[in-house]
C-alpha cells in the first residue's frame, strides 16, 4: 500500500477538494478521503492540484514529426495532407518505434496516462506487408509500454484513396485491400495489461459502406472501441452526399456503427440529424481543437452534441502541440468565438472530457476518476509556477483548465507506477529522443 496526500484533488465535482489522501494498492485506488488536514506519516505529499489520468483519445504518432514544418506559406487540409504523406512514406518499424516512443513520452510529461493511437500506417513501401503484417502496430505498442502509458491501438481500415478511387502513393501503405484481410490481420493482435485493441473506419472517404459494416460488426462481436474520422472537412460531406446521398454520419448509422462504443473524431461539420443520430446512440465525439485550427477545418459546436446526448473526449491528433489543457479550453473558447456566448462548457465538464470521457472512449471505463476501485492514475499540476501563481482552492479548476500548460504537470502515476517525477520522465530523455527521431523522420 502506498499513500499519496494531495494538497488539492479533483474528485469529479465542480470544485477541488482540499487535503485528499489517496491509498494505492496493486495499481488500483484502495481508499480516498478528503478533508484530511495534515499529511499522514509516510504519505507522499503532492503539492498543487491532482487530477485523474488524462486520456489522449486521438493520436497519429508519426505526425509529431510535422510540428513546425507545415506552417510556412498558404494551403488547406488537402495540401497539408501531401506533406503528411511524405513523412508516412519514409518510416519503417524501427524509425516509427523511435518516433512514437518519444512522442508518447512527451504525452506522459503532459499528464496523459492512456493514448488512443488511430493507426493506419500498416505496410511497407508500395503496400507490401511486412513479414509480420502487424509489425508497425507492435512497434507502437512497445513504444507506449516504454513510455509508461497505456495504449488502445485503434487499428484503422483504410481501403480507398477517395470514394471509388484506388489508394495512391503513401496510401498504399495504409490499405489491406478489403475489409476481411483487415479483420484477419487485426485478430492477430493480442490485448492485455496496458494494451487494448480497437477498430476504426478511417473515414467514409477511405472505406466503402459495405466494408464499414464489416468493421463495425468486428468491433461489436468483440466488444471493442470503434472510431472514425467524421465530417472533418466540408468536402468530405459533399463527396458522401454526391456518391451516396447520405452524410458520413448517416452512412455510419446505416453500417451499424453508431453505438455507445463508437467515437466520432472531429464531428466538425454536422447537421441536426447527424447530431441526433450520434446523441441518440450515446456515442462519444472526440474533438481535437489544436489540429482542427491548424488545418483550418472549422469549429464544431460541441455543446449541441452534448445536448443531443453525446459524450466528449479530446485528442491532440496531429500533435501540433501536446497539451490537453489547451485542447480542453479550446472546446469552450472556440465555441465562444463562433457563438458570441461565454460559458457553454464548465471547467469540470472539460476536465471530464480530458479524463473519464477519453478513457471510456478508449475502452478503459475503470480509469479517469479518482475513486475507490479505479486505476491508480494521478496527475499533479503545480499551482506555484508563473502561469498559475495566485490560484486559490475555490478557482483551482478554472485556473488549470483556462491557464495551465502541459509544462505545469509535475508528477504522473499510471496504474500505480510513477512515470513522471518533478517534471522529468522516469526513464526517457524526452527532448533528446524527440530531436533525434524527428530529424530521422524528416531529414
Ligand atoms: Zn486523425
């Protein structure tokens, strides 16, 4: 049994609680008591605000190599995609492992205890499968284990370069040809410990409706998380309407994908019937505001989705930055810009999306809360740095959500193991490994 005494901790309410003693045994939270006035003897003292583990529910690890390299000049999502494909062309299992290990370690420093890796870079150059067809996926699983974070490998079916078009260039590395070989390959991946295997329909651009139904059935039969990119760009809606007379959400509904296990990534350009389909299914919507901004995608109005019954999660997606506080506040702040109104999402609701919502979306329903029986993930944010100095217990949640940076995270516990102490990763020199891996992927 290890005891942690938190100066302040968020236990799920609208305010932080003071003096919270958390006892941990065998990777789980065994006891929680608030209002303890002094550290119990032998307890590890955590100064600042302690949160449950954060979940990064949408990641493409290799895109970390693009940071700062796509900002010059003009363009759109579609021109950015060409730059992204150039990095995808270069990677092999070894260089991808190095890049993902450093990227997941950067996430650990930011308080991420579980990552959802939306994985589609499966095969060798030209689309030739590796000897082990899951070699790239296994490299990601190993990378997460070394960085100390849990992973849900969301293996994505990706078959077409666009509706009715064969995959081209880098896209050939993504495709299994059809849905059945995709399912066979993914069935060879094993879950356990800190690994879950989920499924994804890359998008209704890259997967036809029949194949989408096969992927949805695979996830349902095995009770796995199912994700899809949904309506990130207006052109995606236009293509689906032109080819099928349905929106991407309408097509996913007909394919049997819309259930509580389903997460719609982005969900930026929806109509009211899309929102009621997603909300009625109790699906999750994973919003990735720093990427959506970066790619000029648009602003999804998440309060409307929440009102319709959808839950929310957050992802850093292309890793333009890795900072879930920035993602969380952007959900509210971007909606303020679009709506002319303040205060549609509370700090507690945004933290819930960053923690419990994300973990649920990734198939870890026992994580993301500081409560008895939950996984012992603790993320302690210092309130003493320049960004948060002056914070009082009553406004600690608002301060952290609206002003903290990932660099304010001091300690991170994952399943009872301390992977970040005093802002340093336990085993990885993160900046050095990022530097080397990014240069190797882009030089
Ligand atoms: Zn994505």
